[in-house]
C-alpha cells in the first residue's frame, strides 16, 4: 500500500490543500515552519489541526479577554472541560459543545454524537457524568425538512443520553427563519469529580506509553474538523463527514474509565477524548501541554476497515475513542482492564523529549513535524469589524395591544414560548434517581449523593437581543442564565459557552462576535460567574446570510441545602405576589415585536449593577426562608411569566398593576416574580426596601386569572390558555 497518495510536489502544484480548508497563506506558513514541502499525510493533519474548529485561529485573540478567574475555579479554559469547586473536595466538571454542521445533514447522528463527544470531554477529566443540558435552534416549523430536523435531532440526543443513563435536566429550544436548514445543536454535560482524581490531557515523561482505548477506527468523519469549519451546502454530499455513535459502547467506556481511576490512579499521566481531528488532535495537544514530543505507530491502531492509510487513521473521527498517557510499565494492566470490558486497548506510541510529532506506518516515517507547529503554529486571524447599527430607530417602539387575551394566545402559541414538553418528554430526566427539578423548569437541579447539596444547571441565549446590540445582548445572555439559577435558590458559580456565529470574514459578523464576547466577559466579572470552558462555531450560514449571533451560555450553580430549593410555580393560595424590578417600555427584540412586526429593531437597556442587586435580594430572601416561589421575567414579559407559574398547578392569580396593556409584555431586564406567605410580608418588604419592588396581587384557587389595569379589568380562562400553551408545539410539529 502506498503510504503517500500524492507527492509533496503534486500537493503543491494541484493545490488540493485548498479543498481541505487550508488557505494559500497557511500552506506557505507550513512550508516556512518545516523548511520544506509537507507530504500528503502532513498536509492532511495540518488541515485538521489548523481548521477553525481545532485551532480557534479567528477567535483566540478575542477569547483570551474572557473573565476566567475566581476562587471557585479549579480548572479554567484549556482542558477538555472546566471545573468549579463545590466544597468537600468535590468539583463540578462541565462543558458545552456544538455539533451544528453534522446536525444540518444527518440530524439524528449529528446531535447524538455531539452529546457523546461532550460527555467524553467531561469524563476524560476523571469525572462521573451526572446530567445533560441542551440548547437547540431551528427554523420556522413550516416545512417538512425543518420538522424532520427538530424531531430527529431531539431523538438523537434523547436516545444517546437515555442509553447512557444520563438525565437531561434543562435546556431550551428556539425557532426563527435565520436557522432554517442550519440548526444549532449545542450539548452540555455536567459531571462530578473528587478533586484528587483530576486528570488533564497531557503526555509527558520520556518513554511513558500512549494507549488507545475504546472503539476501533474507521473511515467515518475524516476531515470532520475541516467540514465543521466551513459553511454547509446540502448539495455537496458532505454526509460522509458525519460520524455514527454507539451509546452502548460509550457507557461501557465510561464504566471502564472510572474503574481504571479507582484501581490505577497513580499510573495515569493524562487522558483526552479523540474529538475533532481524531488521533492527531488528541495526541498532539497532549504532547504540546506536556512540552514533549510523541511517536505513534499506525500499524498498532485498532481499525475496522482494510488498508487504511496513516492519513485516514490520524484524521478519522470515529466515536467512543480515548487516548491515555500512562507510566511505562503500567500498560499491560491498563490494556487488560479495558479488554475485560470488551473494548479495544492498544499501545500505539510513546512520549519523547525532542518536541517532534513523528508517525510511523509499515516501517516508514510518514509524519515528522514539530508538535508546536500543529498546536500553536497556525497564524492568528483578525478581521475588519463593522457596526451594523441595527439598534438605530426613531423613538421607542411600543406595540399596539387592543385585546390582551388575544395577544396572550398568540404568544403562548409561539414555539418560542409554548411548552416544549412534546420534545423534552423524550428525555429520561430522572435517570440515577437524584433529579430534584427536571426540564419542565428553566433550570434543572440534581442532588449530590451523601450530601445536602444540589447543583443547578441551565442554558440560555436570546439571539434577537444579540442581533440588535451584541454587547448588551451578551451581557443579558449571562444575566438571564444567572437569573434562572437564582430563581431556584442556587448561587451561580461559573459558565461555559457555545459561541455560534456566521462567517467572520463578514465585517458585521466579526463585530457581533467581538462585542458580544466583551459583554459576556463584563457580566461574568460583575456576577462572579467566570467562563471555564467553551466552544466556538463559526461559518453558520452563508457569508451574506448568517444566522443571528448566538453566544449560548451554559451555567451551573450550587445550593448548599436542597431543602431550600425554590419552586418555579405557584404553591398555595393567598400568597402575595411581588415584582422585583422596574417594568418599562422595552420591546426591542421581544417576542411580541417578532410576532407583530416580523422584524427586529430598537435598542436595549441593561444595568449590571441593578441585575446583581436583584439577584442578591432573591438569594438572601430565600436563605431567610421568606419566599415560596420565584420565576425570572424574560421572553413574553410579566403576564406570560405569571401564567407559566400557574400552569400545571391548582392555583391562579389576581393582580393590580399600574401598567399599560403593552407593558404586560415588555421584556425589561433584571426582573423576578416572587411569592411570599402573608406571615413573611413585613420581613420581606424590609429586606427589599431599597430596591424597586412592587406588591401586585395574590394567588387564588380560581379557574380564572384576573388582571386589573388602570382603565380595564381583564379576566382570563386559565384552563384554555394552558391548553393552548401545552399543545401548540406538538400541533405545529405534526
């Protein structure tokens, strides 16, 4: 078998490297760093490692400015996942990843393997995966193709997670025409670790052994990293870049991994998932972090197809595979352990000290390049940034609202607000029997066994806001996640991100990316929720038709006593209803604007100081046992939030507000609805006396919800509205 399918000169002359995603300038940079022409296999691995997906070449200059500090941070960006300290020598390991391009072509496998990959990121750190979260974006549900994408992507995540026994506890699903045929599938995994079992993705120590474990390697997913770094065209037949997953094999791999850590903890130097760009990515990154070199023999890699070249083996993205660096002499017992679980386990290389990345096949050296050139050699890119000024308007937009009930019905029928039960009911949210709050709420909570602690988790982003004002929209993405966490009684601790944007060569896209990251970082600093891990997904959509900028945020929080978890629905009658925060005429990017105008315009306002004060007040009131329930006010506004609190309960409400009809649907930021028992009225009002807090009504057992406005009383049939809300999404999907 020919080791190189083309000569180095043929590669240069044919310019095939352009098809692999390398630019002319990058190919020249490779030559300069090597002092020679790269051969066929070397060119291939550079195309993978220098792809946007692996190298972050268009984003690292911006990402380095993220706020990543805090006493609670055990591991920040740079490893497979981030880790937040939750006390008692335990940490929460979490990461969010995108699988957008694969899901656009093969939604079931694309979404399933997206979850599988981020699960491996978490347990490669030495953690036990305990929960999943997701954030999904699709086009309007007007075509069979879009309905297919939704149902298949959700089914793929559900099947994979359910087989793993991983409860899905939270998430969001949103719909807009800009995501038509180019969905965003962002998956987050949360794990629990004993901090003394933390392992990083490092290969170090001369002659220590590199071991391959898991499934065998096939030709699936070759150049998947390059594929995920460019725009998707359904006509290009790129389905071969989409991998197929095996959740049963992944579950066995997790079990074997955790058993290895129990038995042979001291023998493990480092561990890493084989994700984008497969073996070459994991091995070169591990060597780079260990300031080492590495030698690999492709003849020893378990393969499932005949006559695979080194090029194919190195770049394959077959699923359920991991790479280990173990101390020399420990390889036999490690191999025996994994093989006893029915998994492949093979020594495929060793650590060197010369800083070279060297690969052998059939006795030949097929790759010999500096490790550093693969991991750090790609030239960083910056682009022209241009403010699209979408927020410039003549005056404040105020929607015309004549019939409150009709507006409510329209909003509750909107797939952005309608119950997502038709989708999340497919997830096993109670696997493991530690779930305290499941996907019916904005935030999921899971109990930490043998403690009183619970971990809260959520995912959120209002991309319409980011579209109108990237910086403030980025702030709001962090703030709303934190509000979701706070509304459960938990303290927000840290965040991960999935930064989904269009082509950065579009100056407006690059501006959106830069400014939204700036807003995210500022909010993280003010709210003390550092970014500890994340992912960038660029080139979503064509250069002239990008998606909305969608910097999805995943966040975790901690409540030290799970008996203090706040309900997000009404819990009793005759409780007092308060609004924390001021309701103003804020409709830019709102759901009501989207429905009425079919376009977005106007500017946003958001004060992080006010945000922090309101979140602190809710946490303090709950700590003092003054609250019965809480809900943040976000999409749809005050009245929608109140109705959501009443749905699926025996309770309703009667309120009196000094608001216009339109302001019932305003999306002013930094607001909560809280309910307070009559006996706690005085103590609560004293606690919040320096804040903008308004008593607006009480809970009832009526079948109707009553809204008293300055010039009108609106009576709503709660049962009818709940039916509309509960059935709208399933009706549209069918």
